[in-house]
């Protein structure tokens, strides 16, 4: 299968190019619309100015007695009024009397080759209102001169249609403004992209350091963009968490090595002493019993590790059977109590005399409860009291509370007790293990659609809560 190599670009060049392309495309469309609109508005404005000019000329050549009189300064008036109405270029202007005879003629300048001169020498038709028309290459306006309600003549203007539609200076101004806007937009986008690129480069460098195994990284989080700030803050939290996990992994390897090495060394020494016959027969039996106990300890740790990994990878499944929770809990507590009845542990059970039918896996439920009981026993290491209560928690769930009167879990450790491989400082010194018990128990509870929580812990004791769903 053929693969295509992707050409990588820097964030600055890629997004600056895209932004600029989008910007100039938008400005190009705006420019086209603006040019069309400016052209139409300019033509309409010039037509309106020519109409006003022609009507003003008709009034100017009419005296107070409604006679046609051409003033001596008519040329000067035409030039002045043309500038006043902002009418560019030159045009032909003819004043006709009532009989259609020209009484004043101002000719247009010569036209370029291929352009016809205005043809307005013929007798115009008298009318009492302003008329406009395009004839050939000219825009023609005919403004009547009125004697009360009847026309006494007309002023005819022939304006070059090319001049009427010539708005090149407006086009140049529009294009210049759009170009300046595009250049300004590109500059703004360039510097914004640079500012956005800087924290991303720092993030990339930090990721490379983490990839190399260096978790001591720093990234700036005082950026104004919310999304970038959230990304950098999440990365900083992740890096800190990875550093903790790396420290935990190192500590775990050391702990596992120590936990496995201690019983192995003990077994090795005891068996060697028996083999070399340096102990009496009675001592040999005692040494073998100790070796068996150390072997069970090793087996327990290895089993915990294998069970946890198997469950986490989905190999072990939990069942959802109908369970008599009260009966099962009584059996679990009774069997566990028989194992430790000589160690001074007092157990009280509060299970109402009724049926508690729940959904779950009996063997996995037993693992959870036994683990909680073992944790309580390890807490006081000697005489102590453990209380177990079963009750209805909600309409959907039952609740088991396992409470002891041990010294409690330090507040700083309470948030981490369900994390895998976590072991409190007190347990590290007094109890062997891998720190998987509570993690595995919570995973089992969640898999059975329940939950395992730490309710409270203080110097007066600790209480755990196990929730399992009712049977429906």
C-alpha cells in the first residue's frame, strides 16, 4: 500500500498563509461588490447632478417675463455651476426656442477616433417635463423652459456616456483602501500567530523532555487565550502527575523487590539451615513451618498482582447474579472471624432480620469484604473492634459499612488510598503488600454497578462504605 508523505509546515507559516488567503479572498469579494456599488452610485449621482444642472440652466436663461435671454456671462456660469455640481469633463449644451431654433450653442470637445459626436442639432420636441435618454455614445438631457404651464423652449445637454461611467479614480481609491486593509490584517494575523505559536513551541519542548524521561518541566500558564491556558494547565497537571507516577513506579519496584526478597531470603536461610543439620529436629519442623508461611506470603502477593492485572486488562469478568446479601455477608464475617478468633479481635454484625436481595458476583463480593476486614485488622495490629452493618441505602442500593477503632488514615493520604500501588507510610513500615487491595476492591465494586468509598477516617477509627444494586 502506497503512503503519501505529508509536507509539514510551521504553525506560523501554515495558519498565516491560510488567514491571509481567506482575508484577501474576502476583501476581493468585498472589492468587487464595492466597485459595482460605487459605479452605480456614481452614475446615479452624476445623472442627478446633470438633471439639476440642466434645470438650473433652463431657469438661468429665462427672464422674469418668461422670455429666453442668454446672459453675457453664460459661459462663466456654466463653468462655475459645473464645478458646483461636481460634474467632470466637457459636454455640449444647446438652448432652443419655441420654434426649435438654436439660440445658444456650446459644442463638446472633439471625441476620440471611433466615437461619434453628439447629434442634437435637429429640432427637439417640446415637452413640459425633464426627459433623459441615451443616444449613441451620449447621455441626452432635455430640460423645458416654462411660461407658466406651457414650454417656451428647452435646454439640451449631450454628455459623453464614457465620461458618465468613468469612475476610475474611485476604483483606485477603493483598491488602495482594500490593499491597506489586507496588509494591516496580514500584519495583525502574523503577530497574533507568533504570540500563539510561542506557548505551543514551549509545550512541544516540554513534551520532548518528558519523552526523554525528564518530568521536571515547566510551561507558562499566564496566557490570555482561554483554550491555550486550559491546554497548558492540563499539561502541567499531567506532567506533575506523571512525575508522581514515575516516583511511585520507582518506589513500587523498590518495594516489590524488597517484599519479594525478604521472604525469599528467609526461606533460603531456613531451608539451608535444615539441610545442613545445624538445628535440632524440633527446630527443623519450626523452620519448615516458617518457610511455608513465607511461601504463602509470596503466593498471596503474586496472586494479588496477577488478579489485578487480569481484571484491569478485561480477562476476568464479574457475574451479575441474584445474591442474598445478608446471608452472604454473615457467612463471610463468620469464616473470617474463625481465622482470627484468638488474636483478640472483637467483631459485631448488625444485619436486620429480613431478606436483602442484590445483584452481583458472590465471590467478588467476598473478596471486597475480606479485604476491608483485613485492612481493619492491620490498622490496629492487635486487639480492636470491627463493626459491620447492612442497611438499605436508597431505593436502588444496599449499603455495607465496615468500621474499625484503629488510629485512622492520615488526612494527607486519604485522597490516594484507592490509587494502585499506593501504600501509606504506616503500612510500609508494618505490613507487607503491594498496595493493590483497595484499588482492586473498588474496581470490582464498580464492575458490579456498585461503589466503594471511604466515609470518614480519624484517630478514633475508619469507616468504608460498599454499595451494591438491589435486585429488580
